[in-house]
C-alpha cells in the first residue's frame, strides 16, 4: 500500500493525536515546498477556543519526508510562523511495511512567543504516539 496520508489534508484531523485539528480549510494536495495550507482547530486554552492556523511546507520529498511550520495569519494578511515544525520521515522496510518517525521541534520558538504564556511543548509525547497510531490505523484500514 502506498502511504499518501500525510500529503492528503483531508486525513489530517484523523491522524492528529491531540484532537485539536478540525478540518482543512485548504484541500489541495501538498505539492511544493513553500505551499501554504490552513487548518481549523479547537483548543480549550486558546482565547477563542476555535482558531485557524496557517502552515508552510518546509520539506516535501514523497514518499520519504514531509514537514511544515505552523503559525497564524494577522488581520493585515501577514503570516507569522512561530518557530515550530512538524515532520514525518518515512522509510520503506518492505513491500507492505513503512517505518514512520514523527517529530515536533520547537527549538526555534522566539522569546516573544514564549512570553505570550505558551508552554513548549504544549502537550506530552503521548500525542505524537497517538498520531502515529492513528496513521497506522488509516493505512491498515482498521
């Protein structure tokens, strides 16, 4: 089976291990580094609860890797990225087996963002594990 789920924004909420991602706003498949895509989210600690994040593809090397920066869009349309990146690395192990590594790197988060009171990481490692389990369930058809 070909693993296409990380490029397909329609499955993003099903993979998410935090339960925060709701629906993709942009539904075009990811095809280029620099491509922007938006996701609706719900986070109980967000001032509005519901919010929208903007993401910028940083790595796109199908079928080996995909990664994106997450940020927000300001009222004037300016995009501000927070310095954290999500990345999936995939290594084919056999005809029906792929090793997937999910990383969330927040080391480039600038101090002015930390000063807003956001803790990094904003969740425990179990959320990354949950995401990998959800991805495995999607590709296995469970």
